[in-house]
C-alpha cells in the first residue's frame, strides 16, 4: 500500500513538473516580458528617459507581467480641484491592431499646477479591449517617482492599470480621483 502511494506521488510529481514549462510558456505567450516592455517604453519616451527602467522594474516586482499597454499623451491642471485629459492606443498581447482610447477625469485634493505628459500605461488582466471603457479609480499611496518618471495604480474589478508618466510642467500635492476611459473624446470629465 505504501509502495503504491509512493509510486502515485512520484507519477503526480513528474506530471506536474512536465506541465510547469507548458504553463510558463502559455503565460509568456499571453503577456509581455520585462525586455519587451522596456524596449517599447524606451522607443515611446526616448532612450534618455531618466529613471524609466527603475520605475518599470518596480511595477514588474509589484504586479508581474502585463498583457497589454497604452501609449498616449495627456494634459492636466489643478488648483485644489483638478482635471486630466488624454488619448492613446491600447495594444493587447496576441491581438492584432490597436484600440483608440480617450480618458478624462476629475480629482480633488491638495495639489496645484499643470503638466503635459507622455503616458505609457501597463495593463493587467484585460482579456478584451472593450474592458478599458470604464472608470478606474486611483489607488492612494501608489505614486512612485524616479528622475521625473512617475507611476500610480488604477484598479477596477480584477483589471489594473499602471500609467507611467514623464512630461513637462509642475504639479505638486496629493489628490484622489478617477479616470473614465471612452471611445470618443469628451469635454465633461464626469
């Protein structure tokens, strides 16, 4: 009886170890590697974007491999109450083409100033491009800045967005808010 149990354990162990590379390969086919994301971000921001690799390393440590990204531009301003508007293109691993997306949103808090940024957003757990067209609230305490490059996290249900921003301008403070992603440009941030 103990011999049968040992043989079964060995057989199950061998079967599981044979499936592990298959699972890893499936994940790598459905997600972007660190090198793929870093290369795409460097092409988008320019190779001289200071701190970019460090910020991407931080996001990969927190969230792992993304299955999509958005390349875009945005502008924002605030005096206590803020507004942010942007547009870009969403790309999901394993899908051809890109989906045009716009975003807008209000914020409230203790911040002042304005800026124009290039935004490279890492996308996690999105299976269909239509899932982007929702409101995504920001997560408090998730900002991370190195050399003028910053990131924060936005979550809705099981989808996480990690916008990495680098730009010009000056905006100082802290706020809470959300971004509403839409198919068309909207003036109303709500």
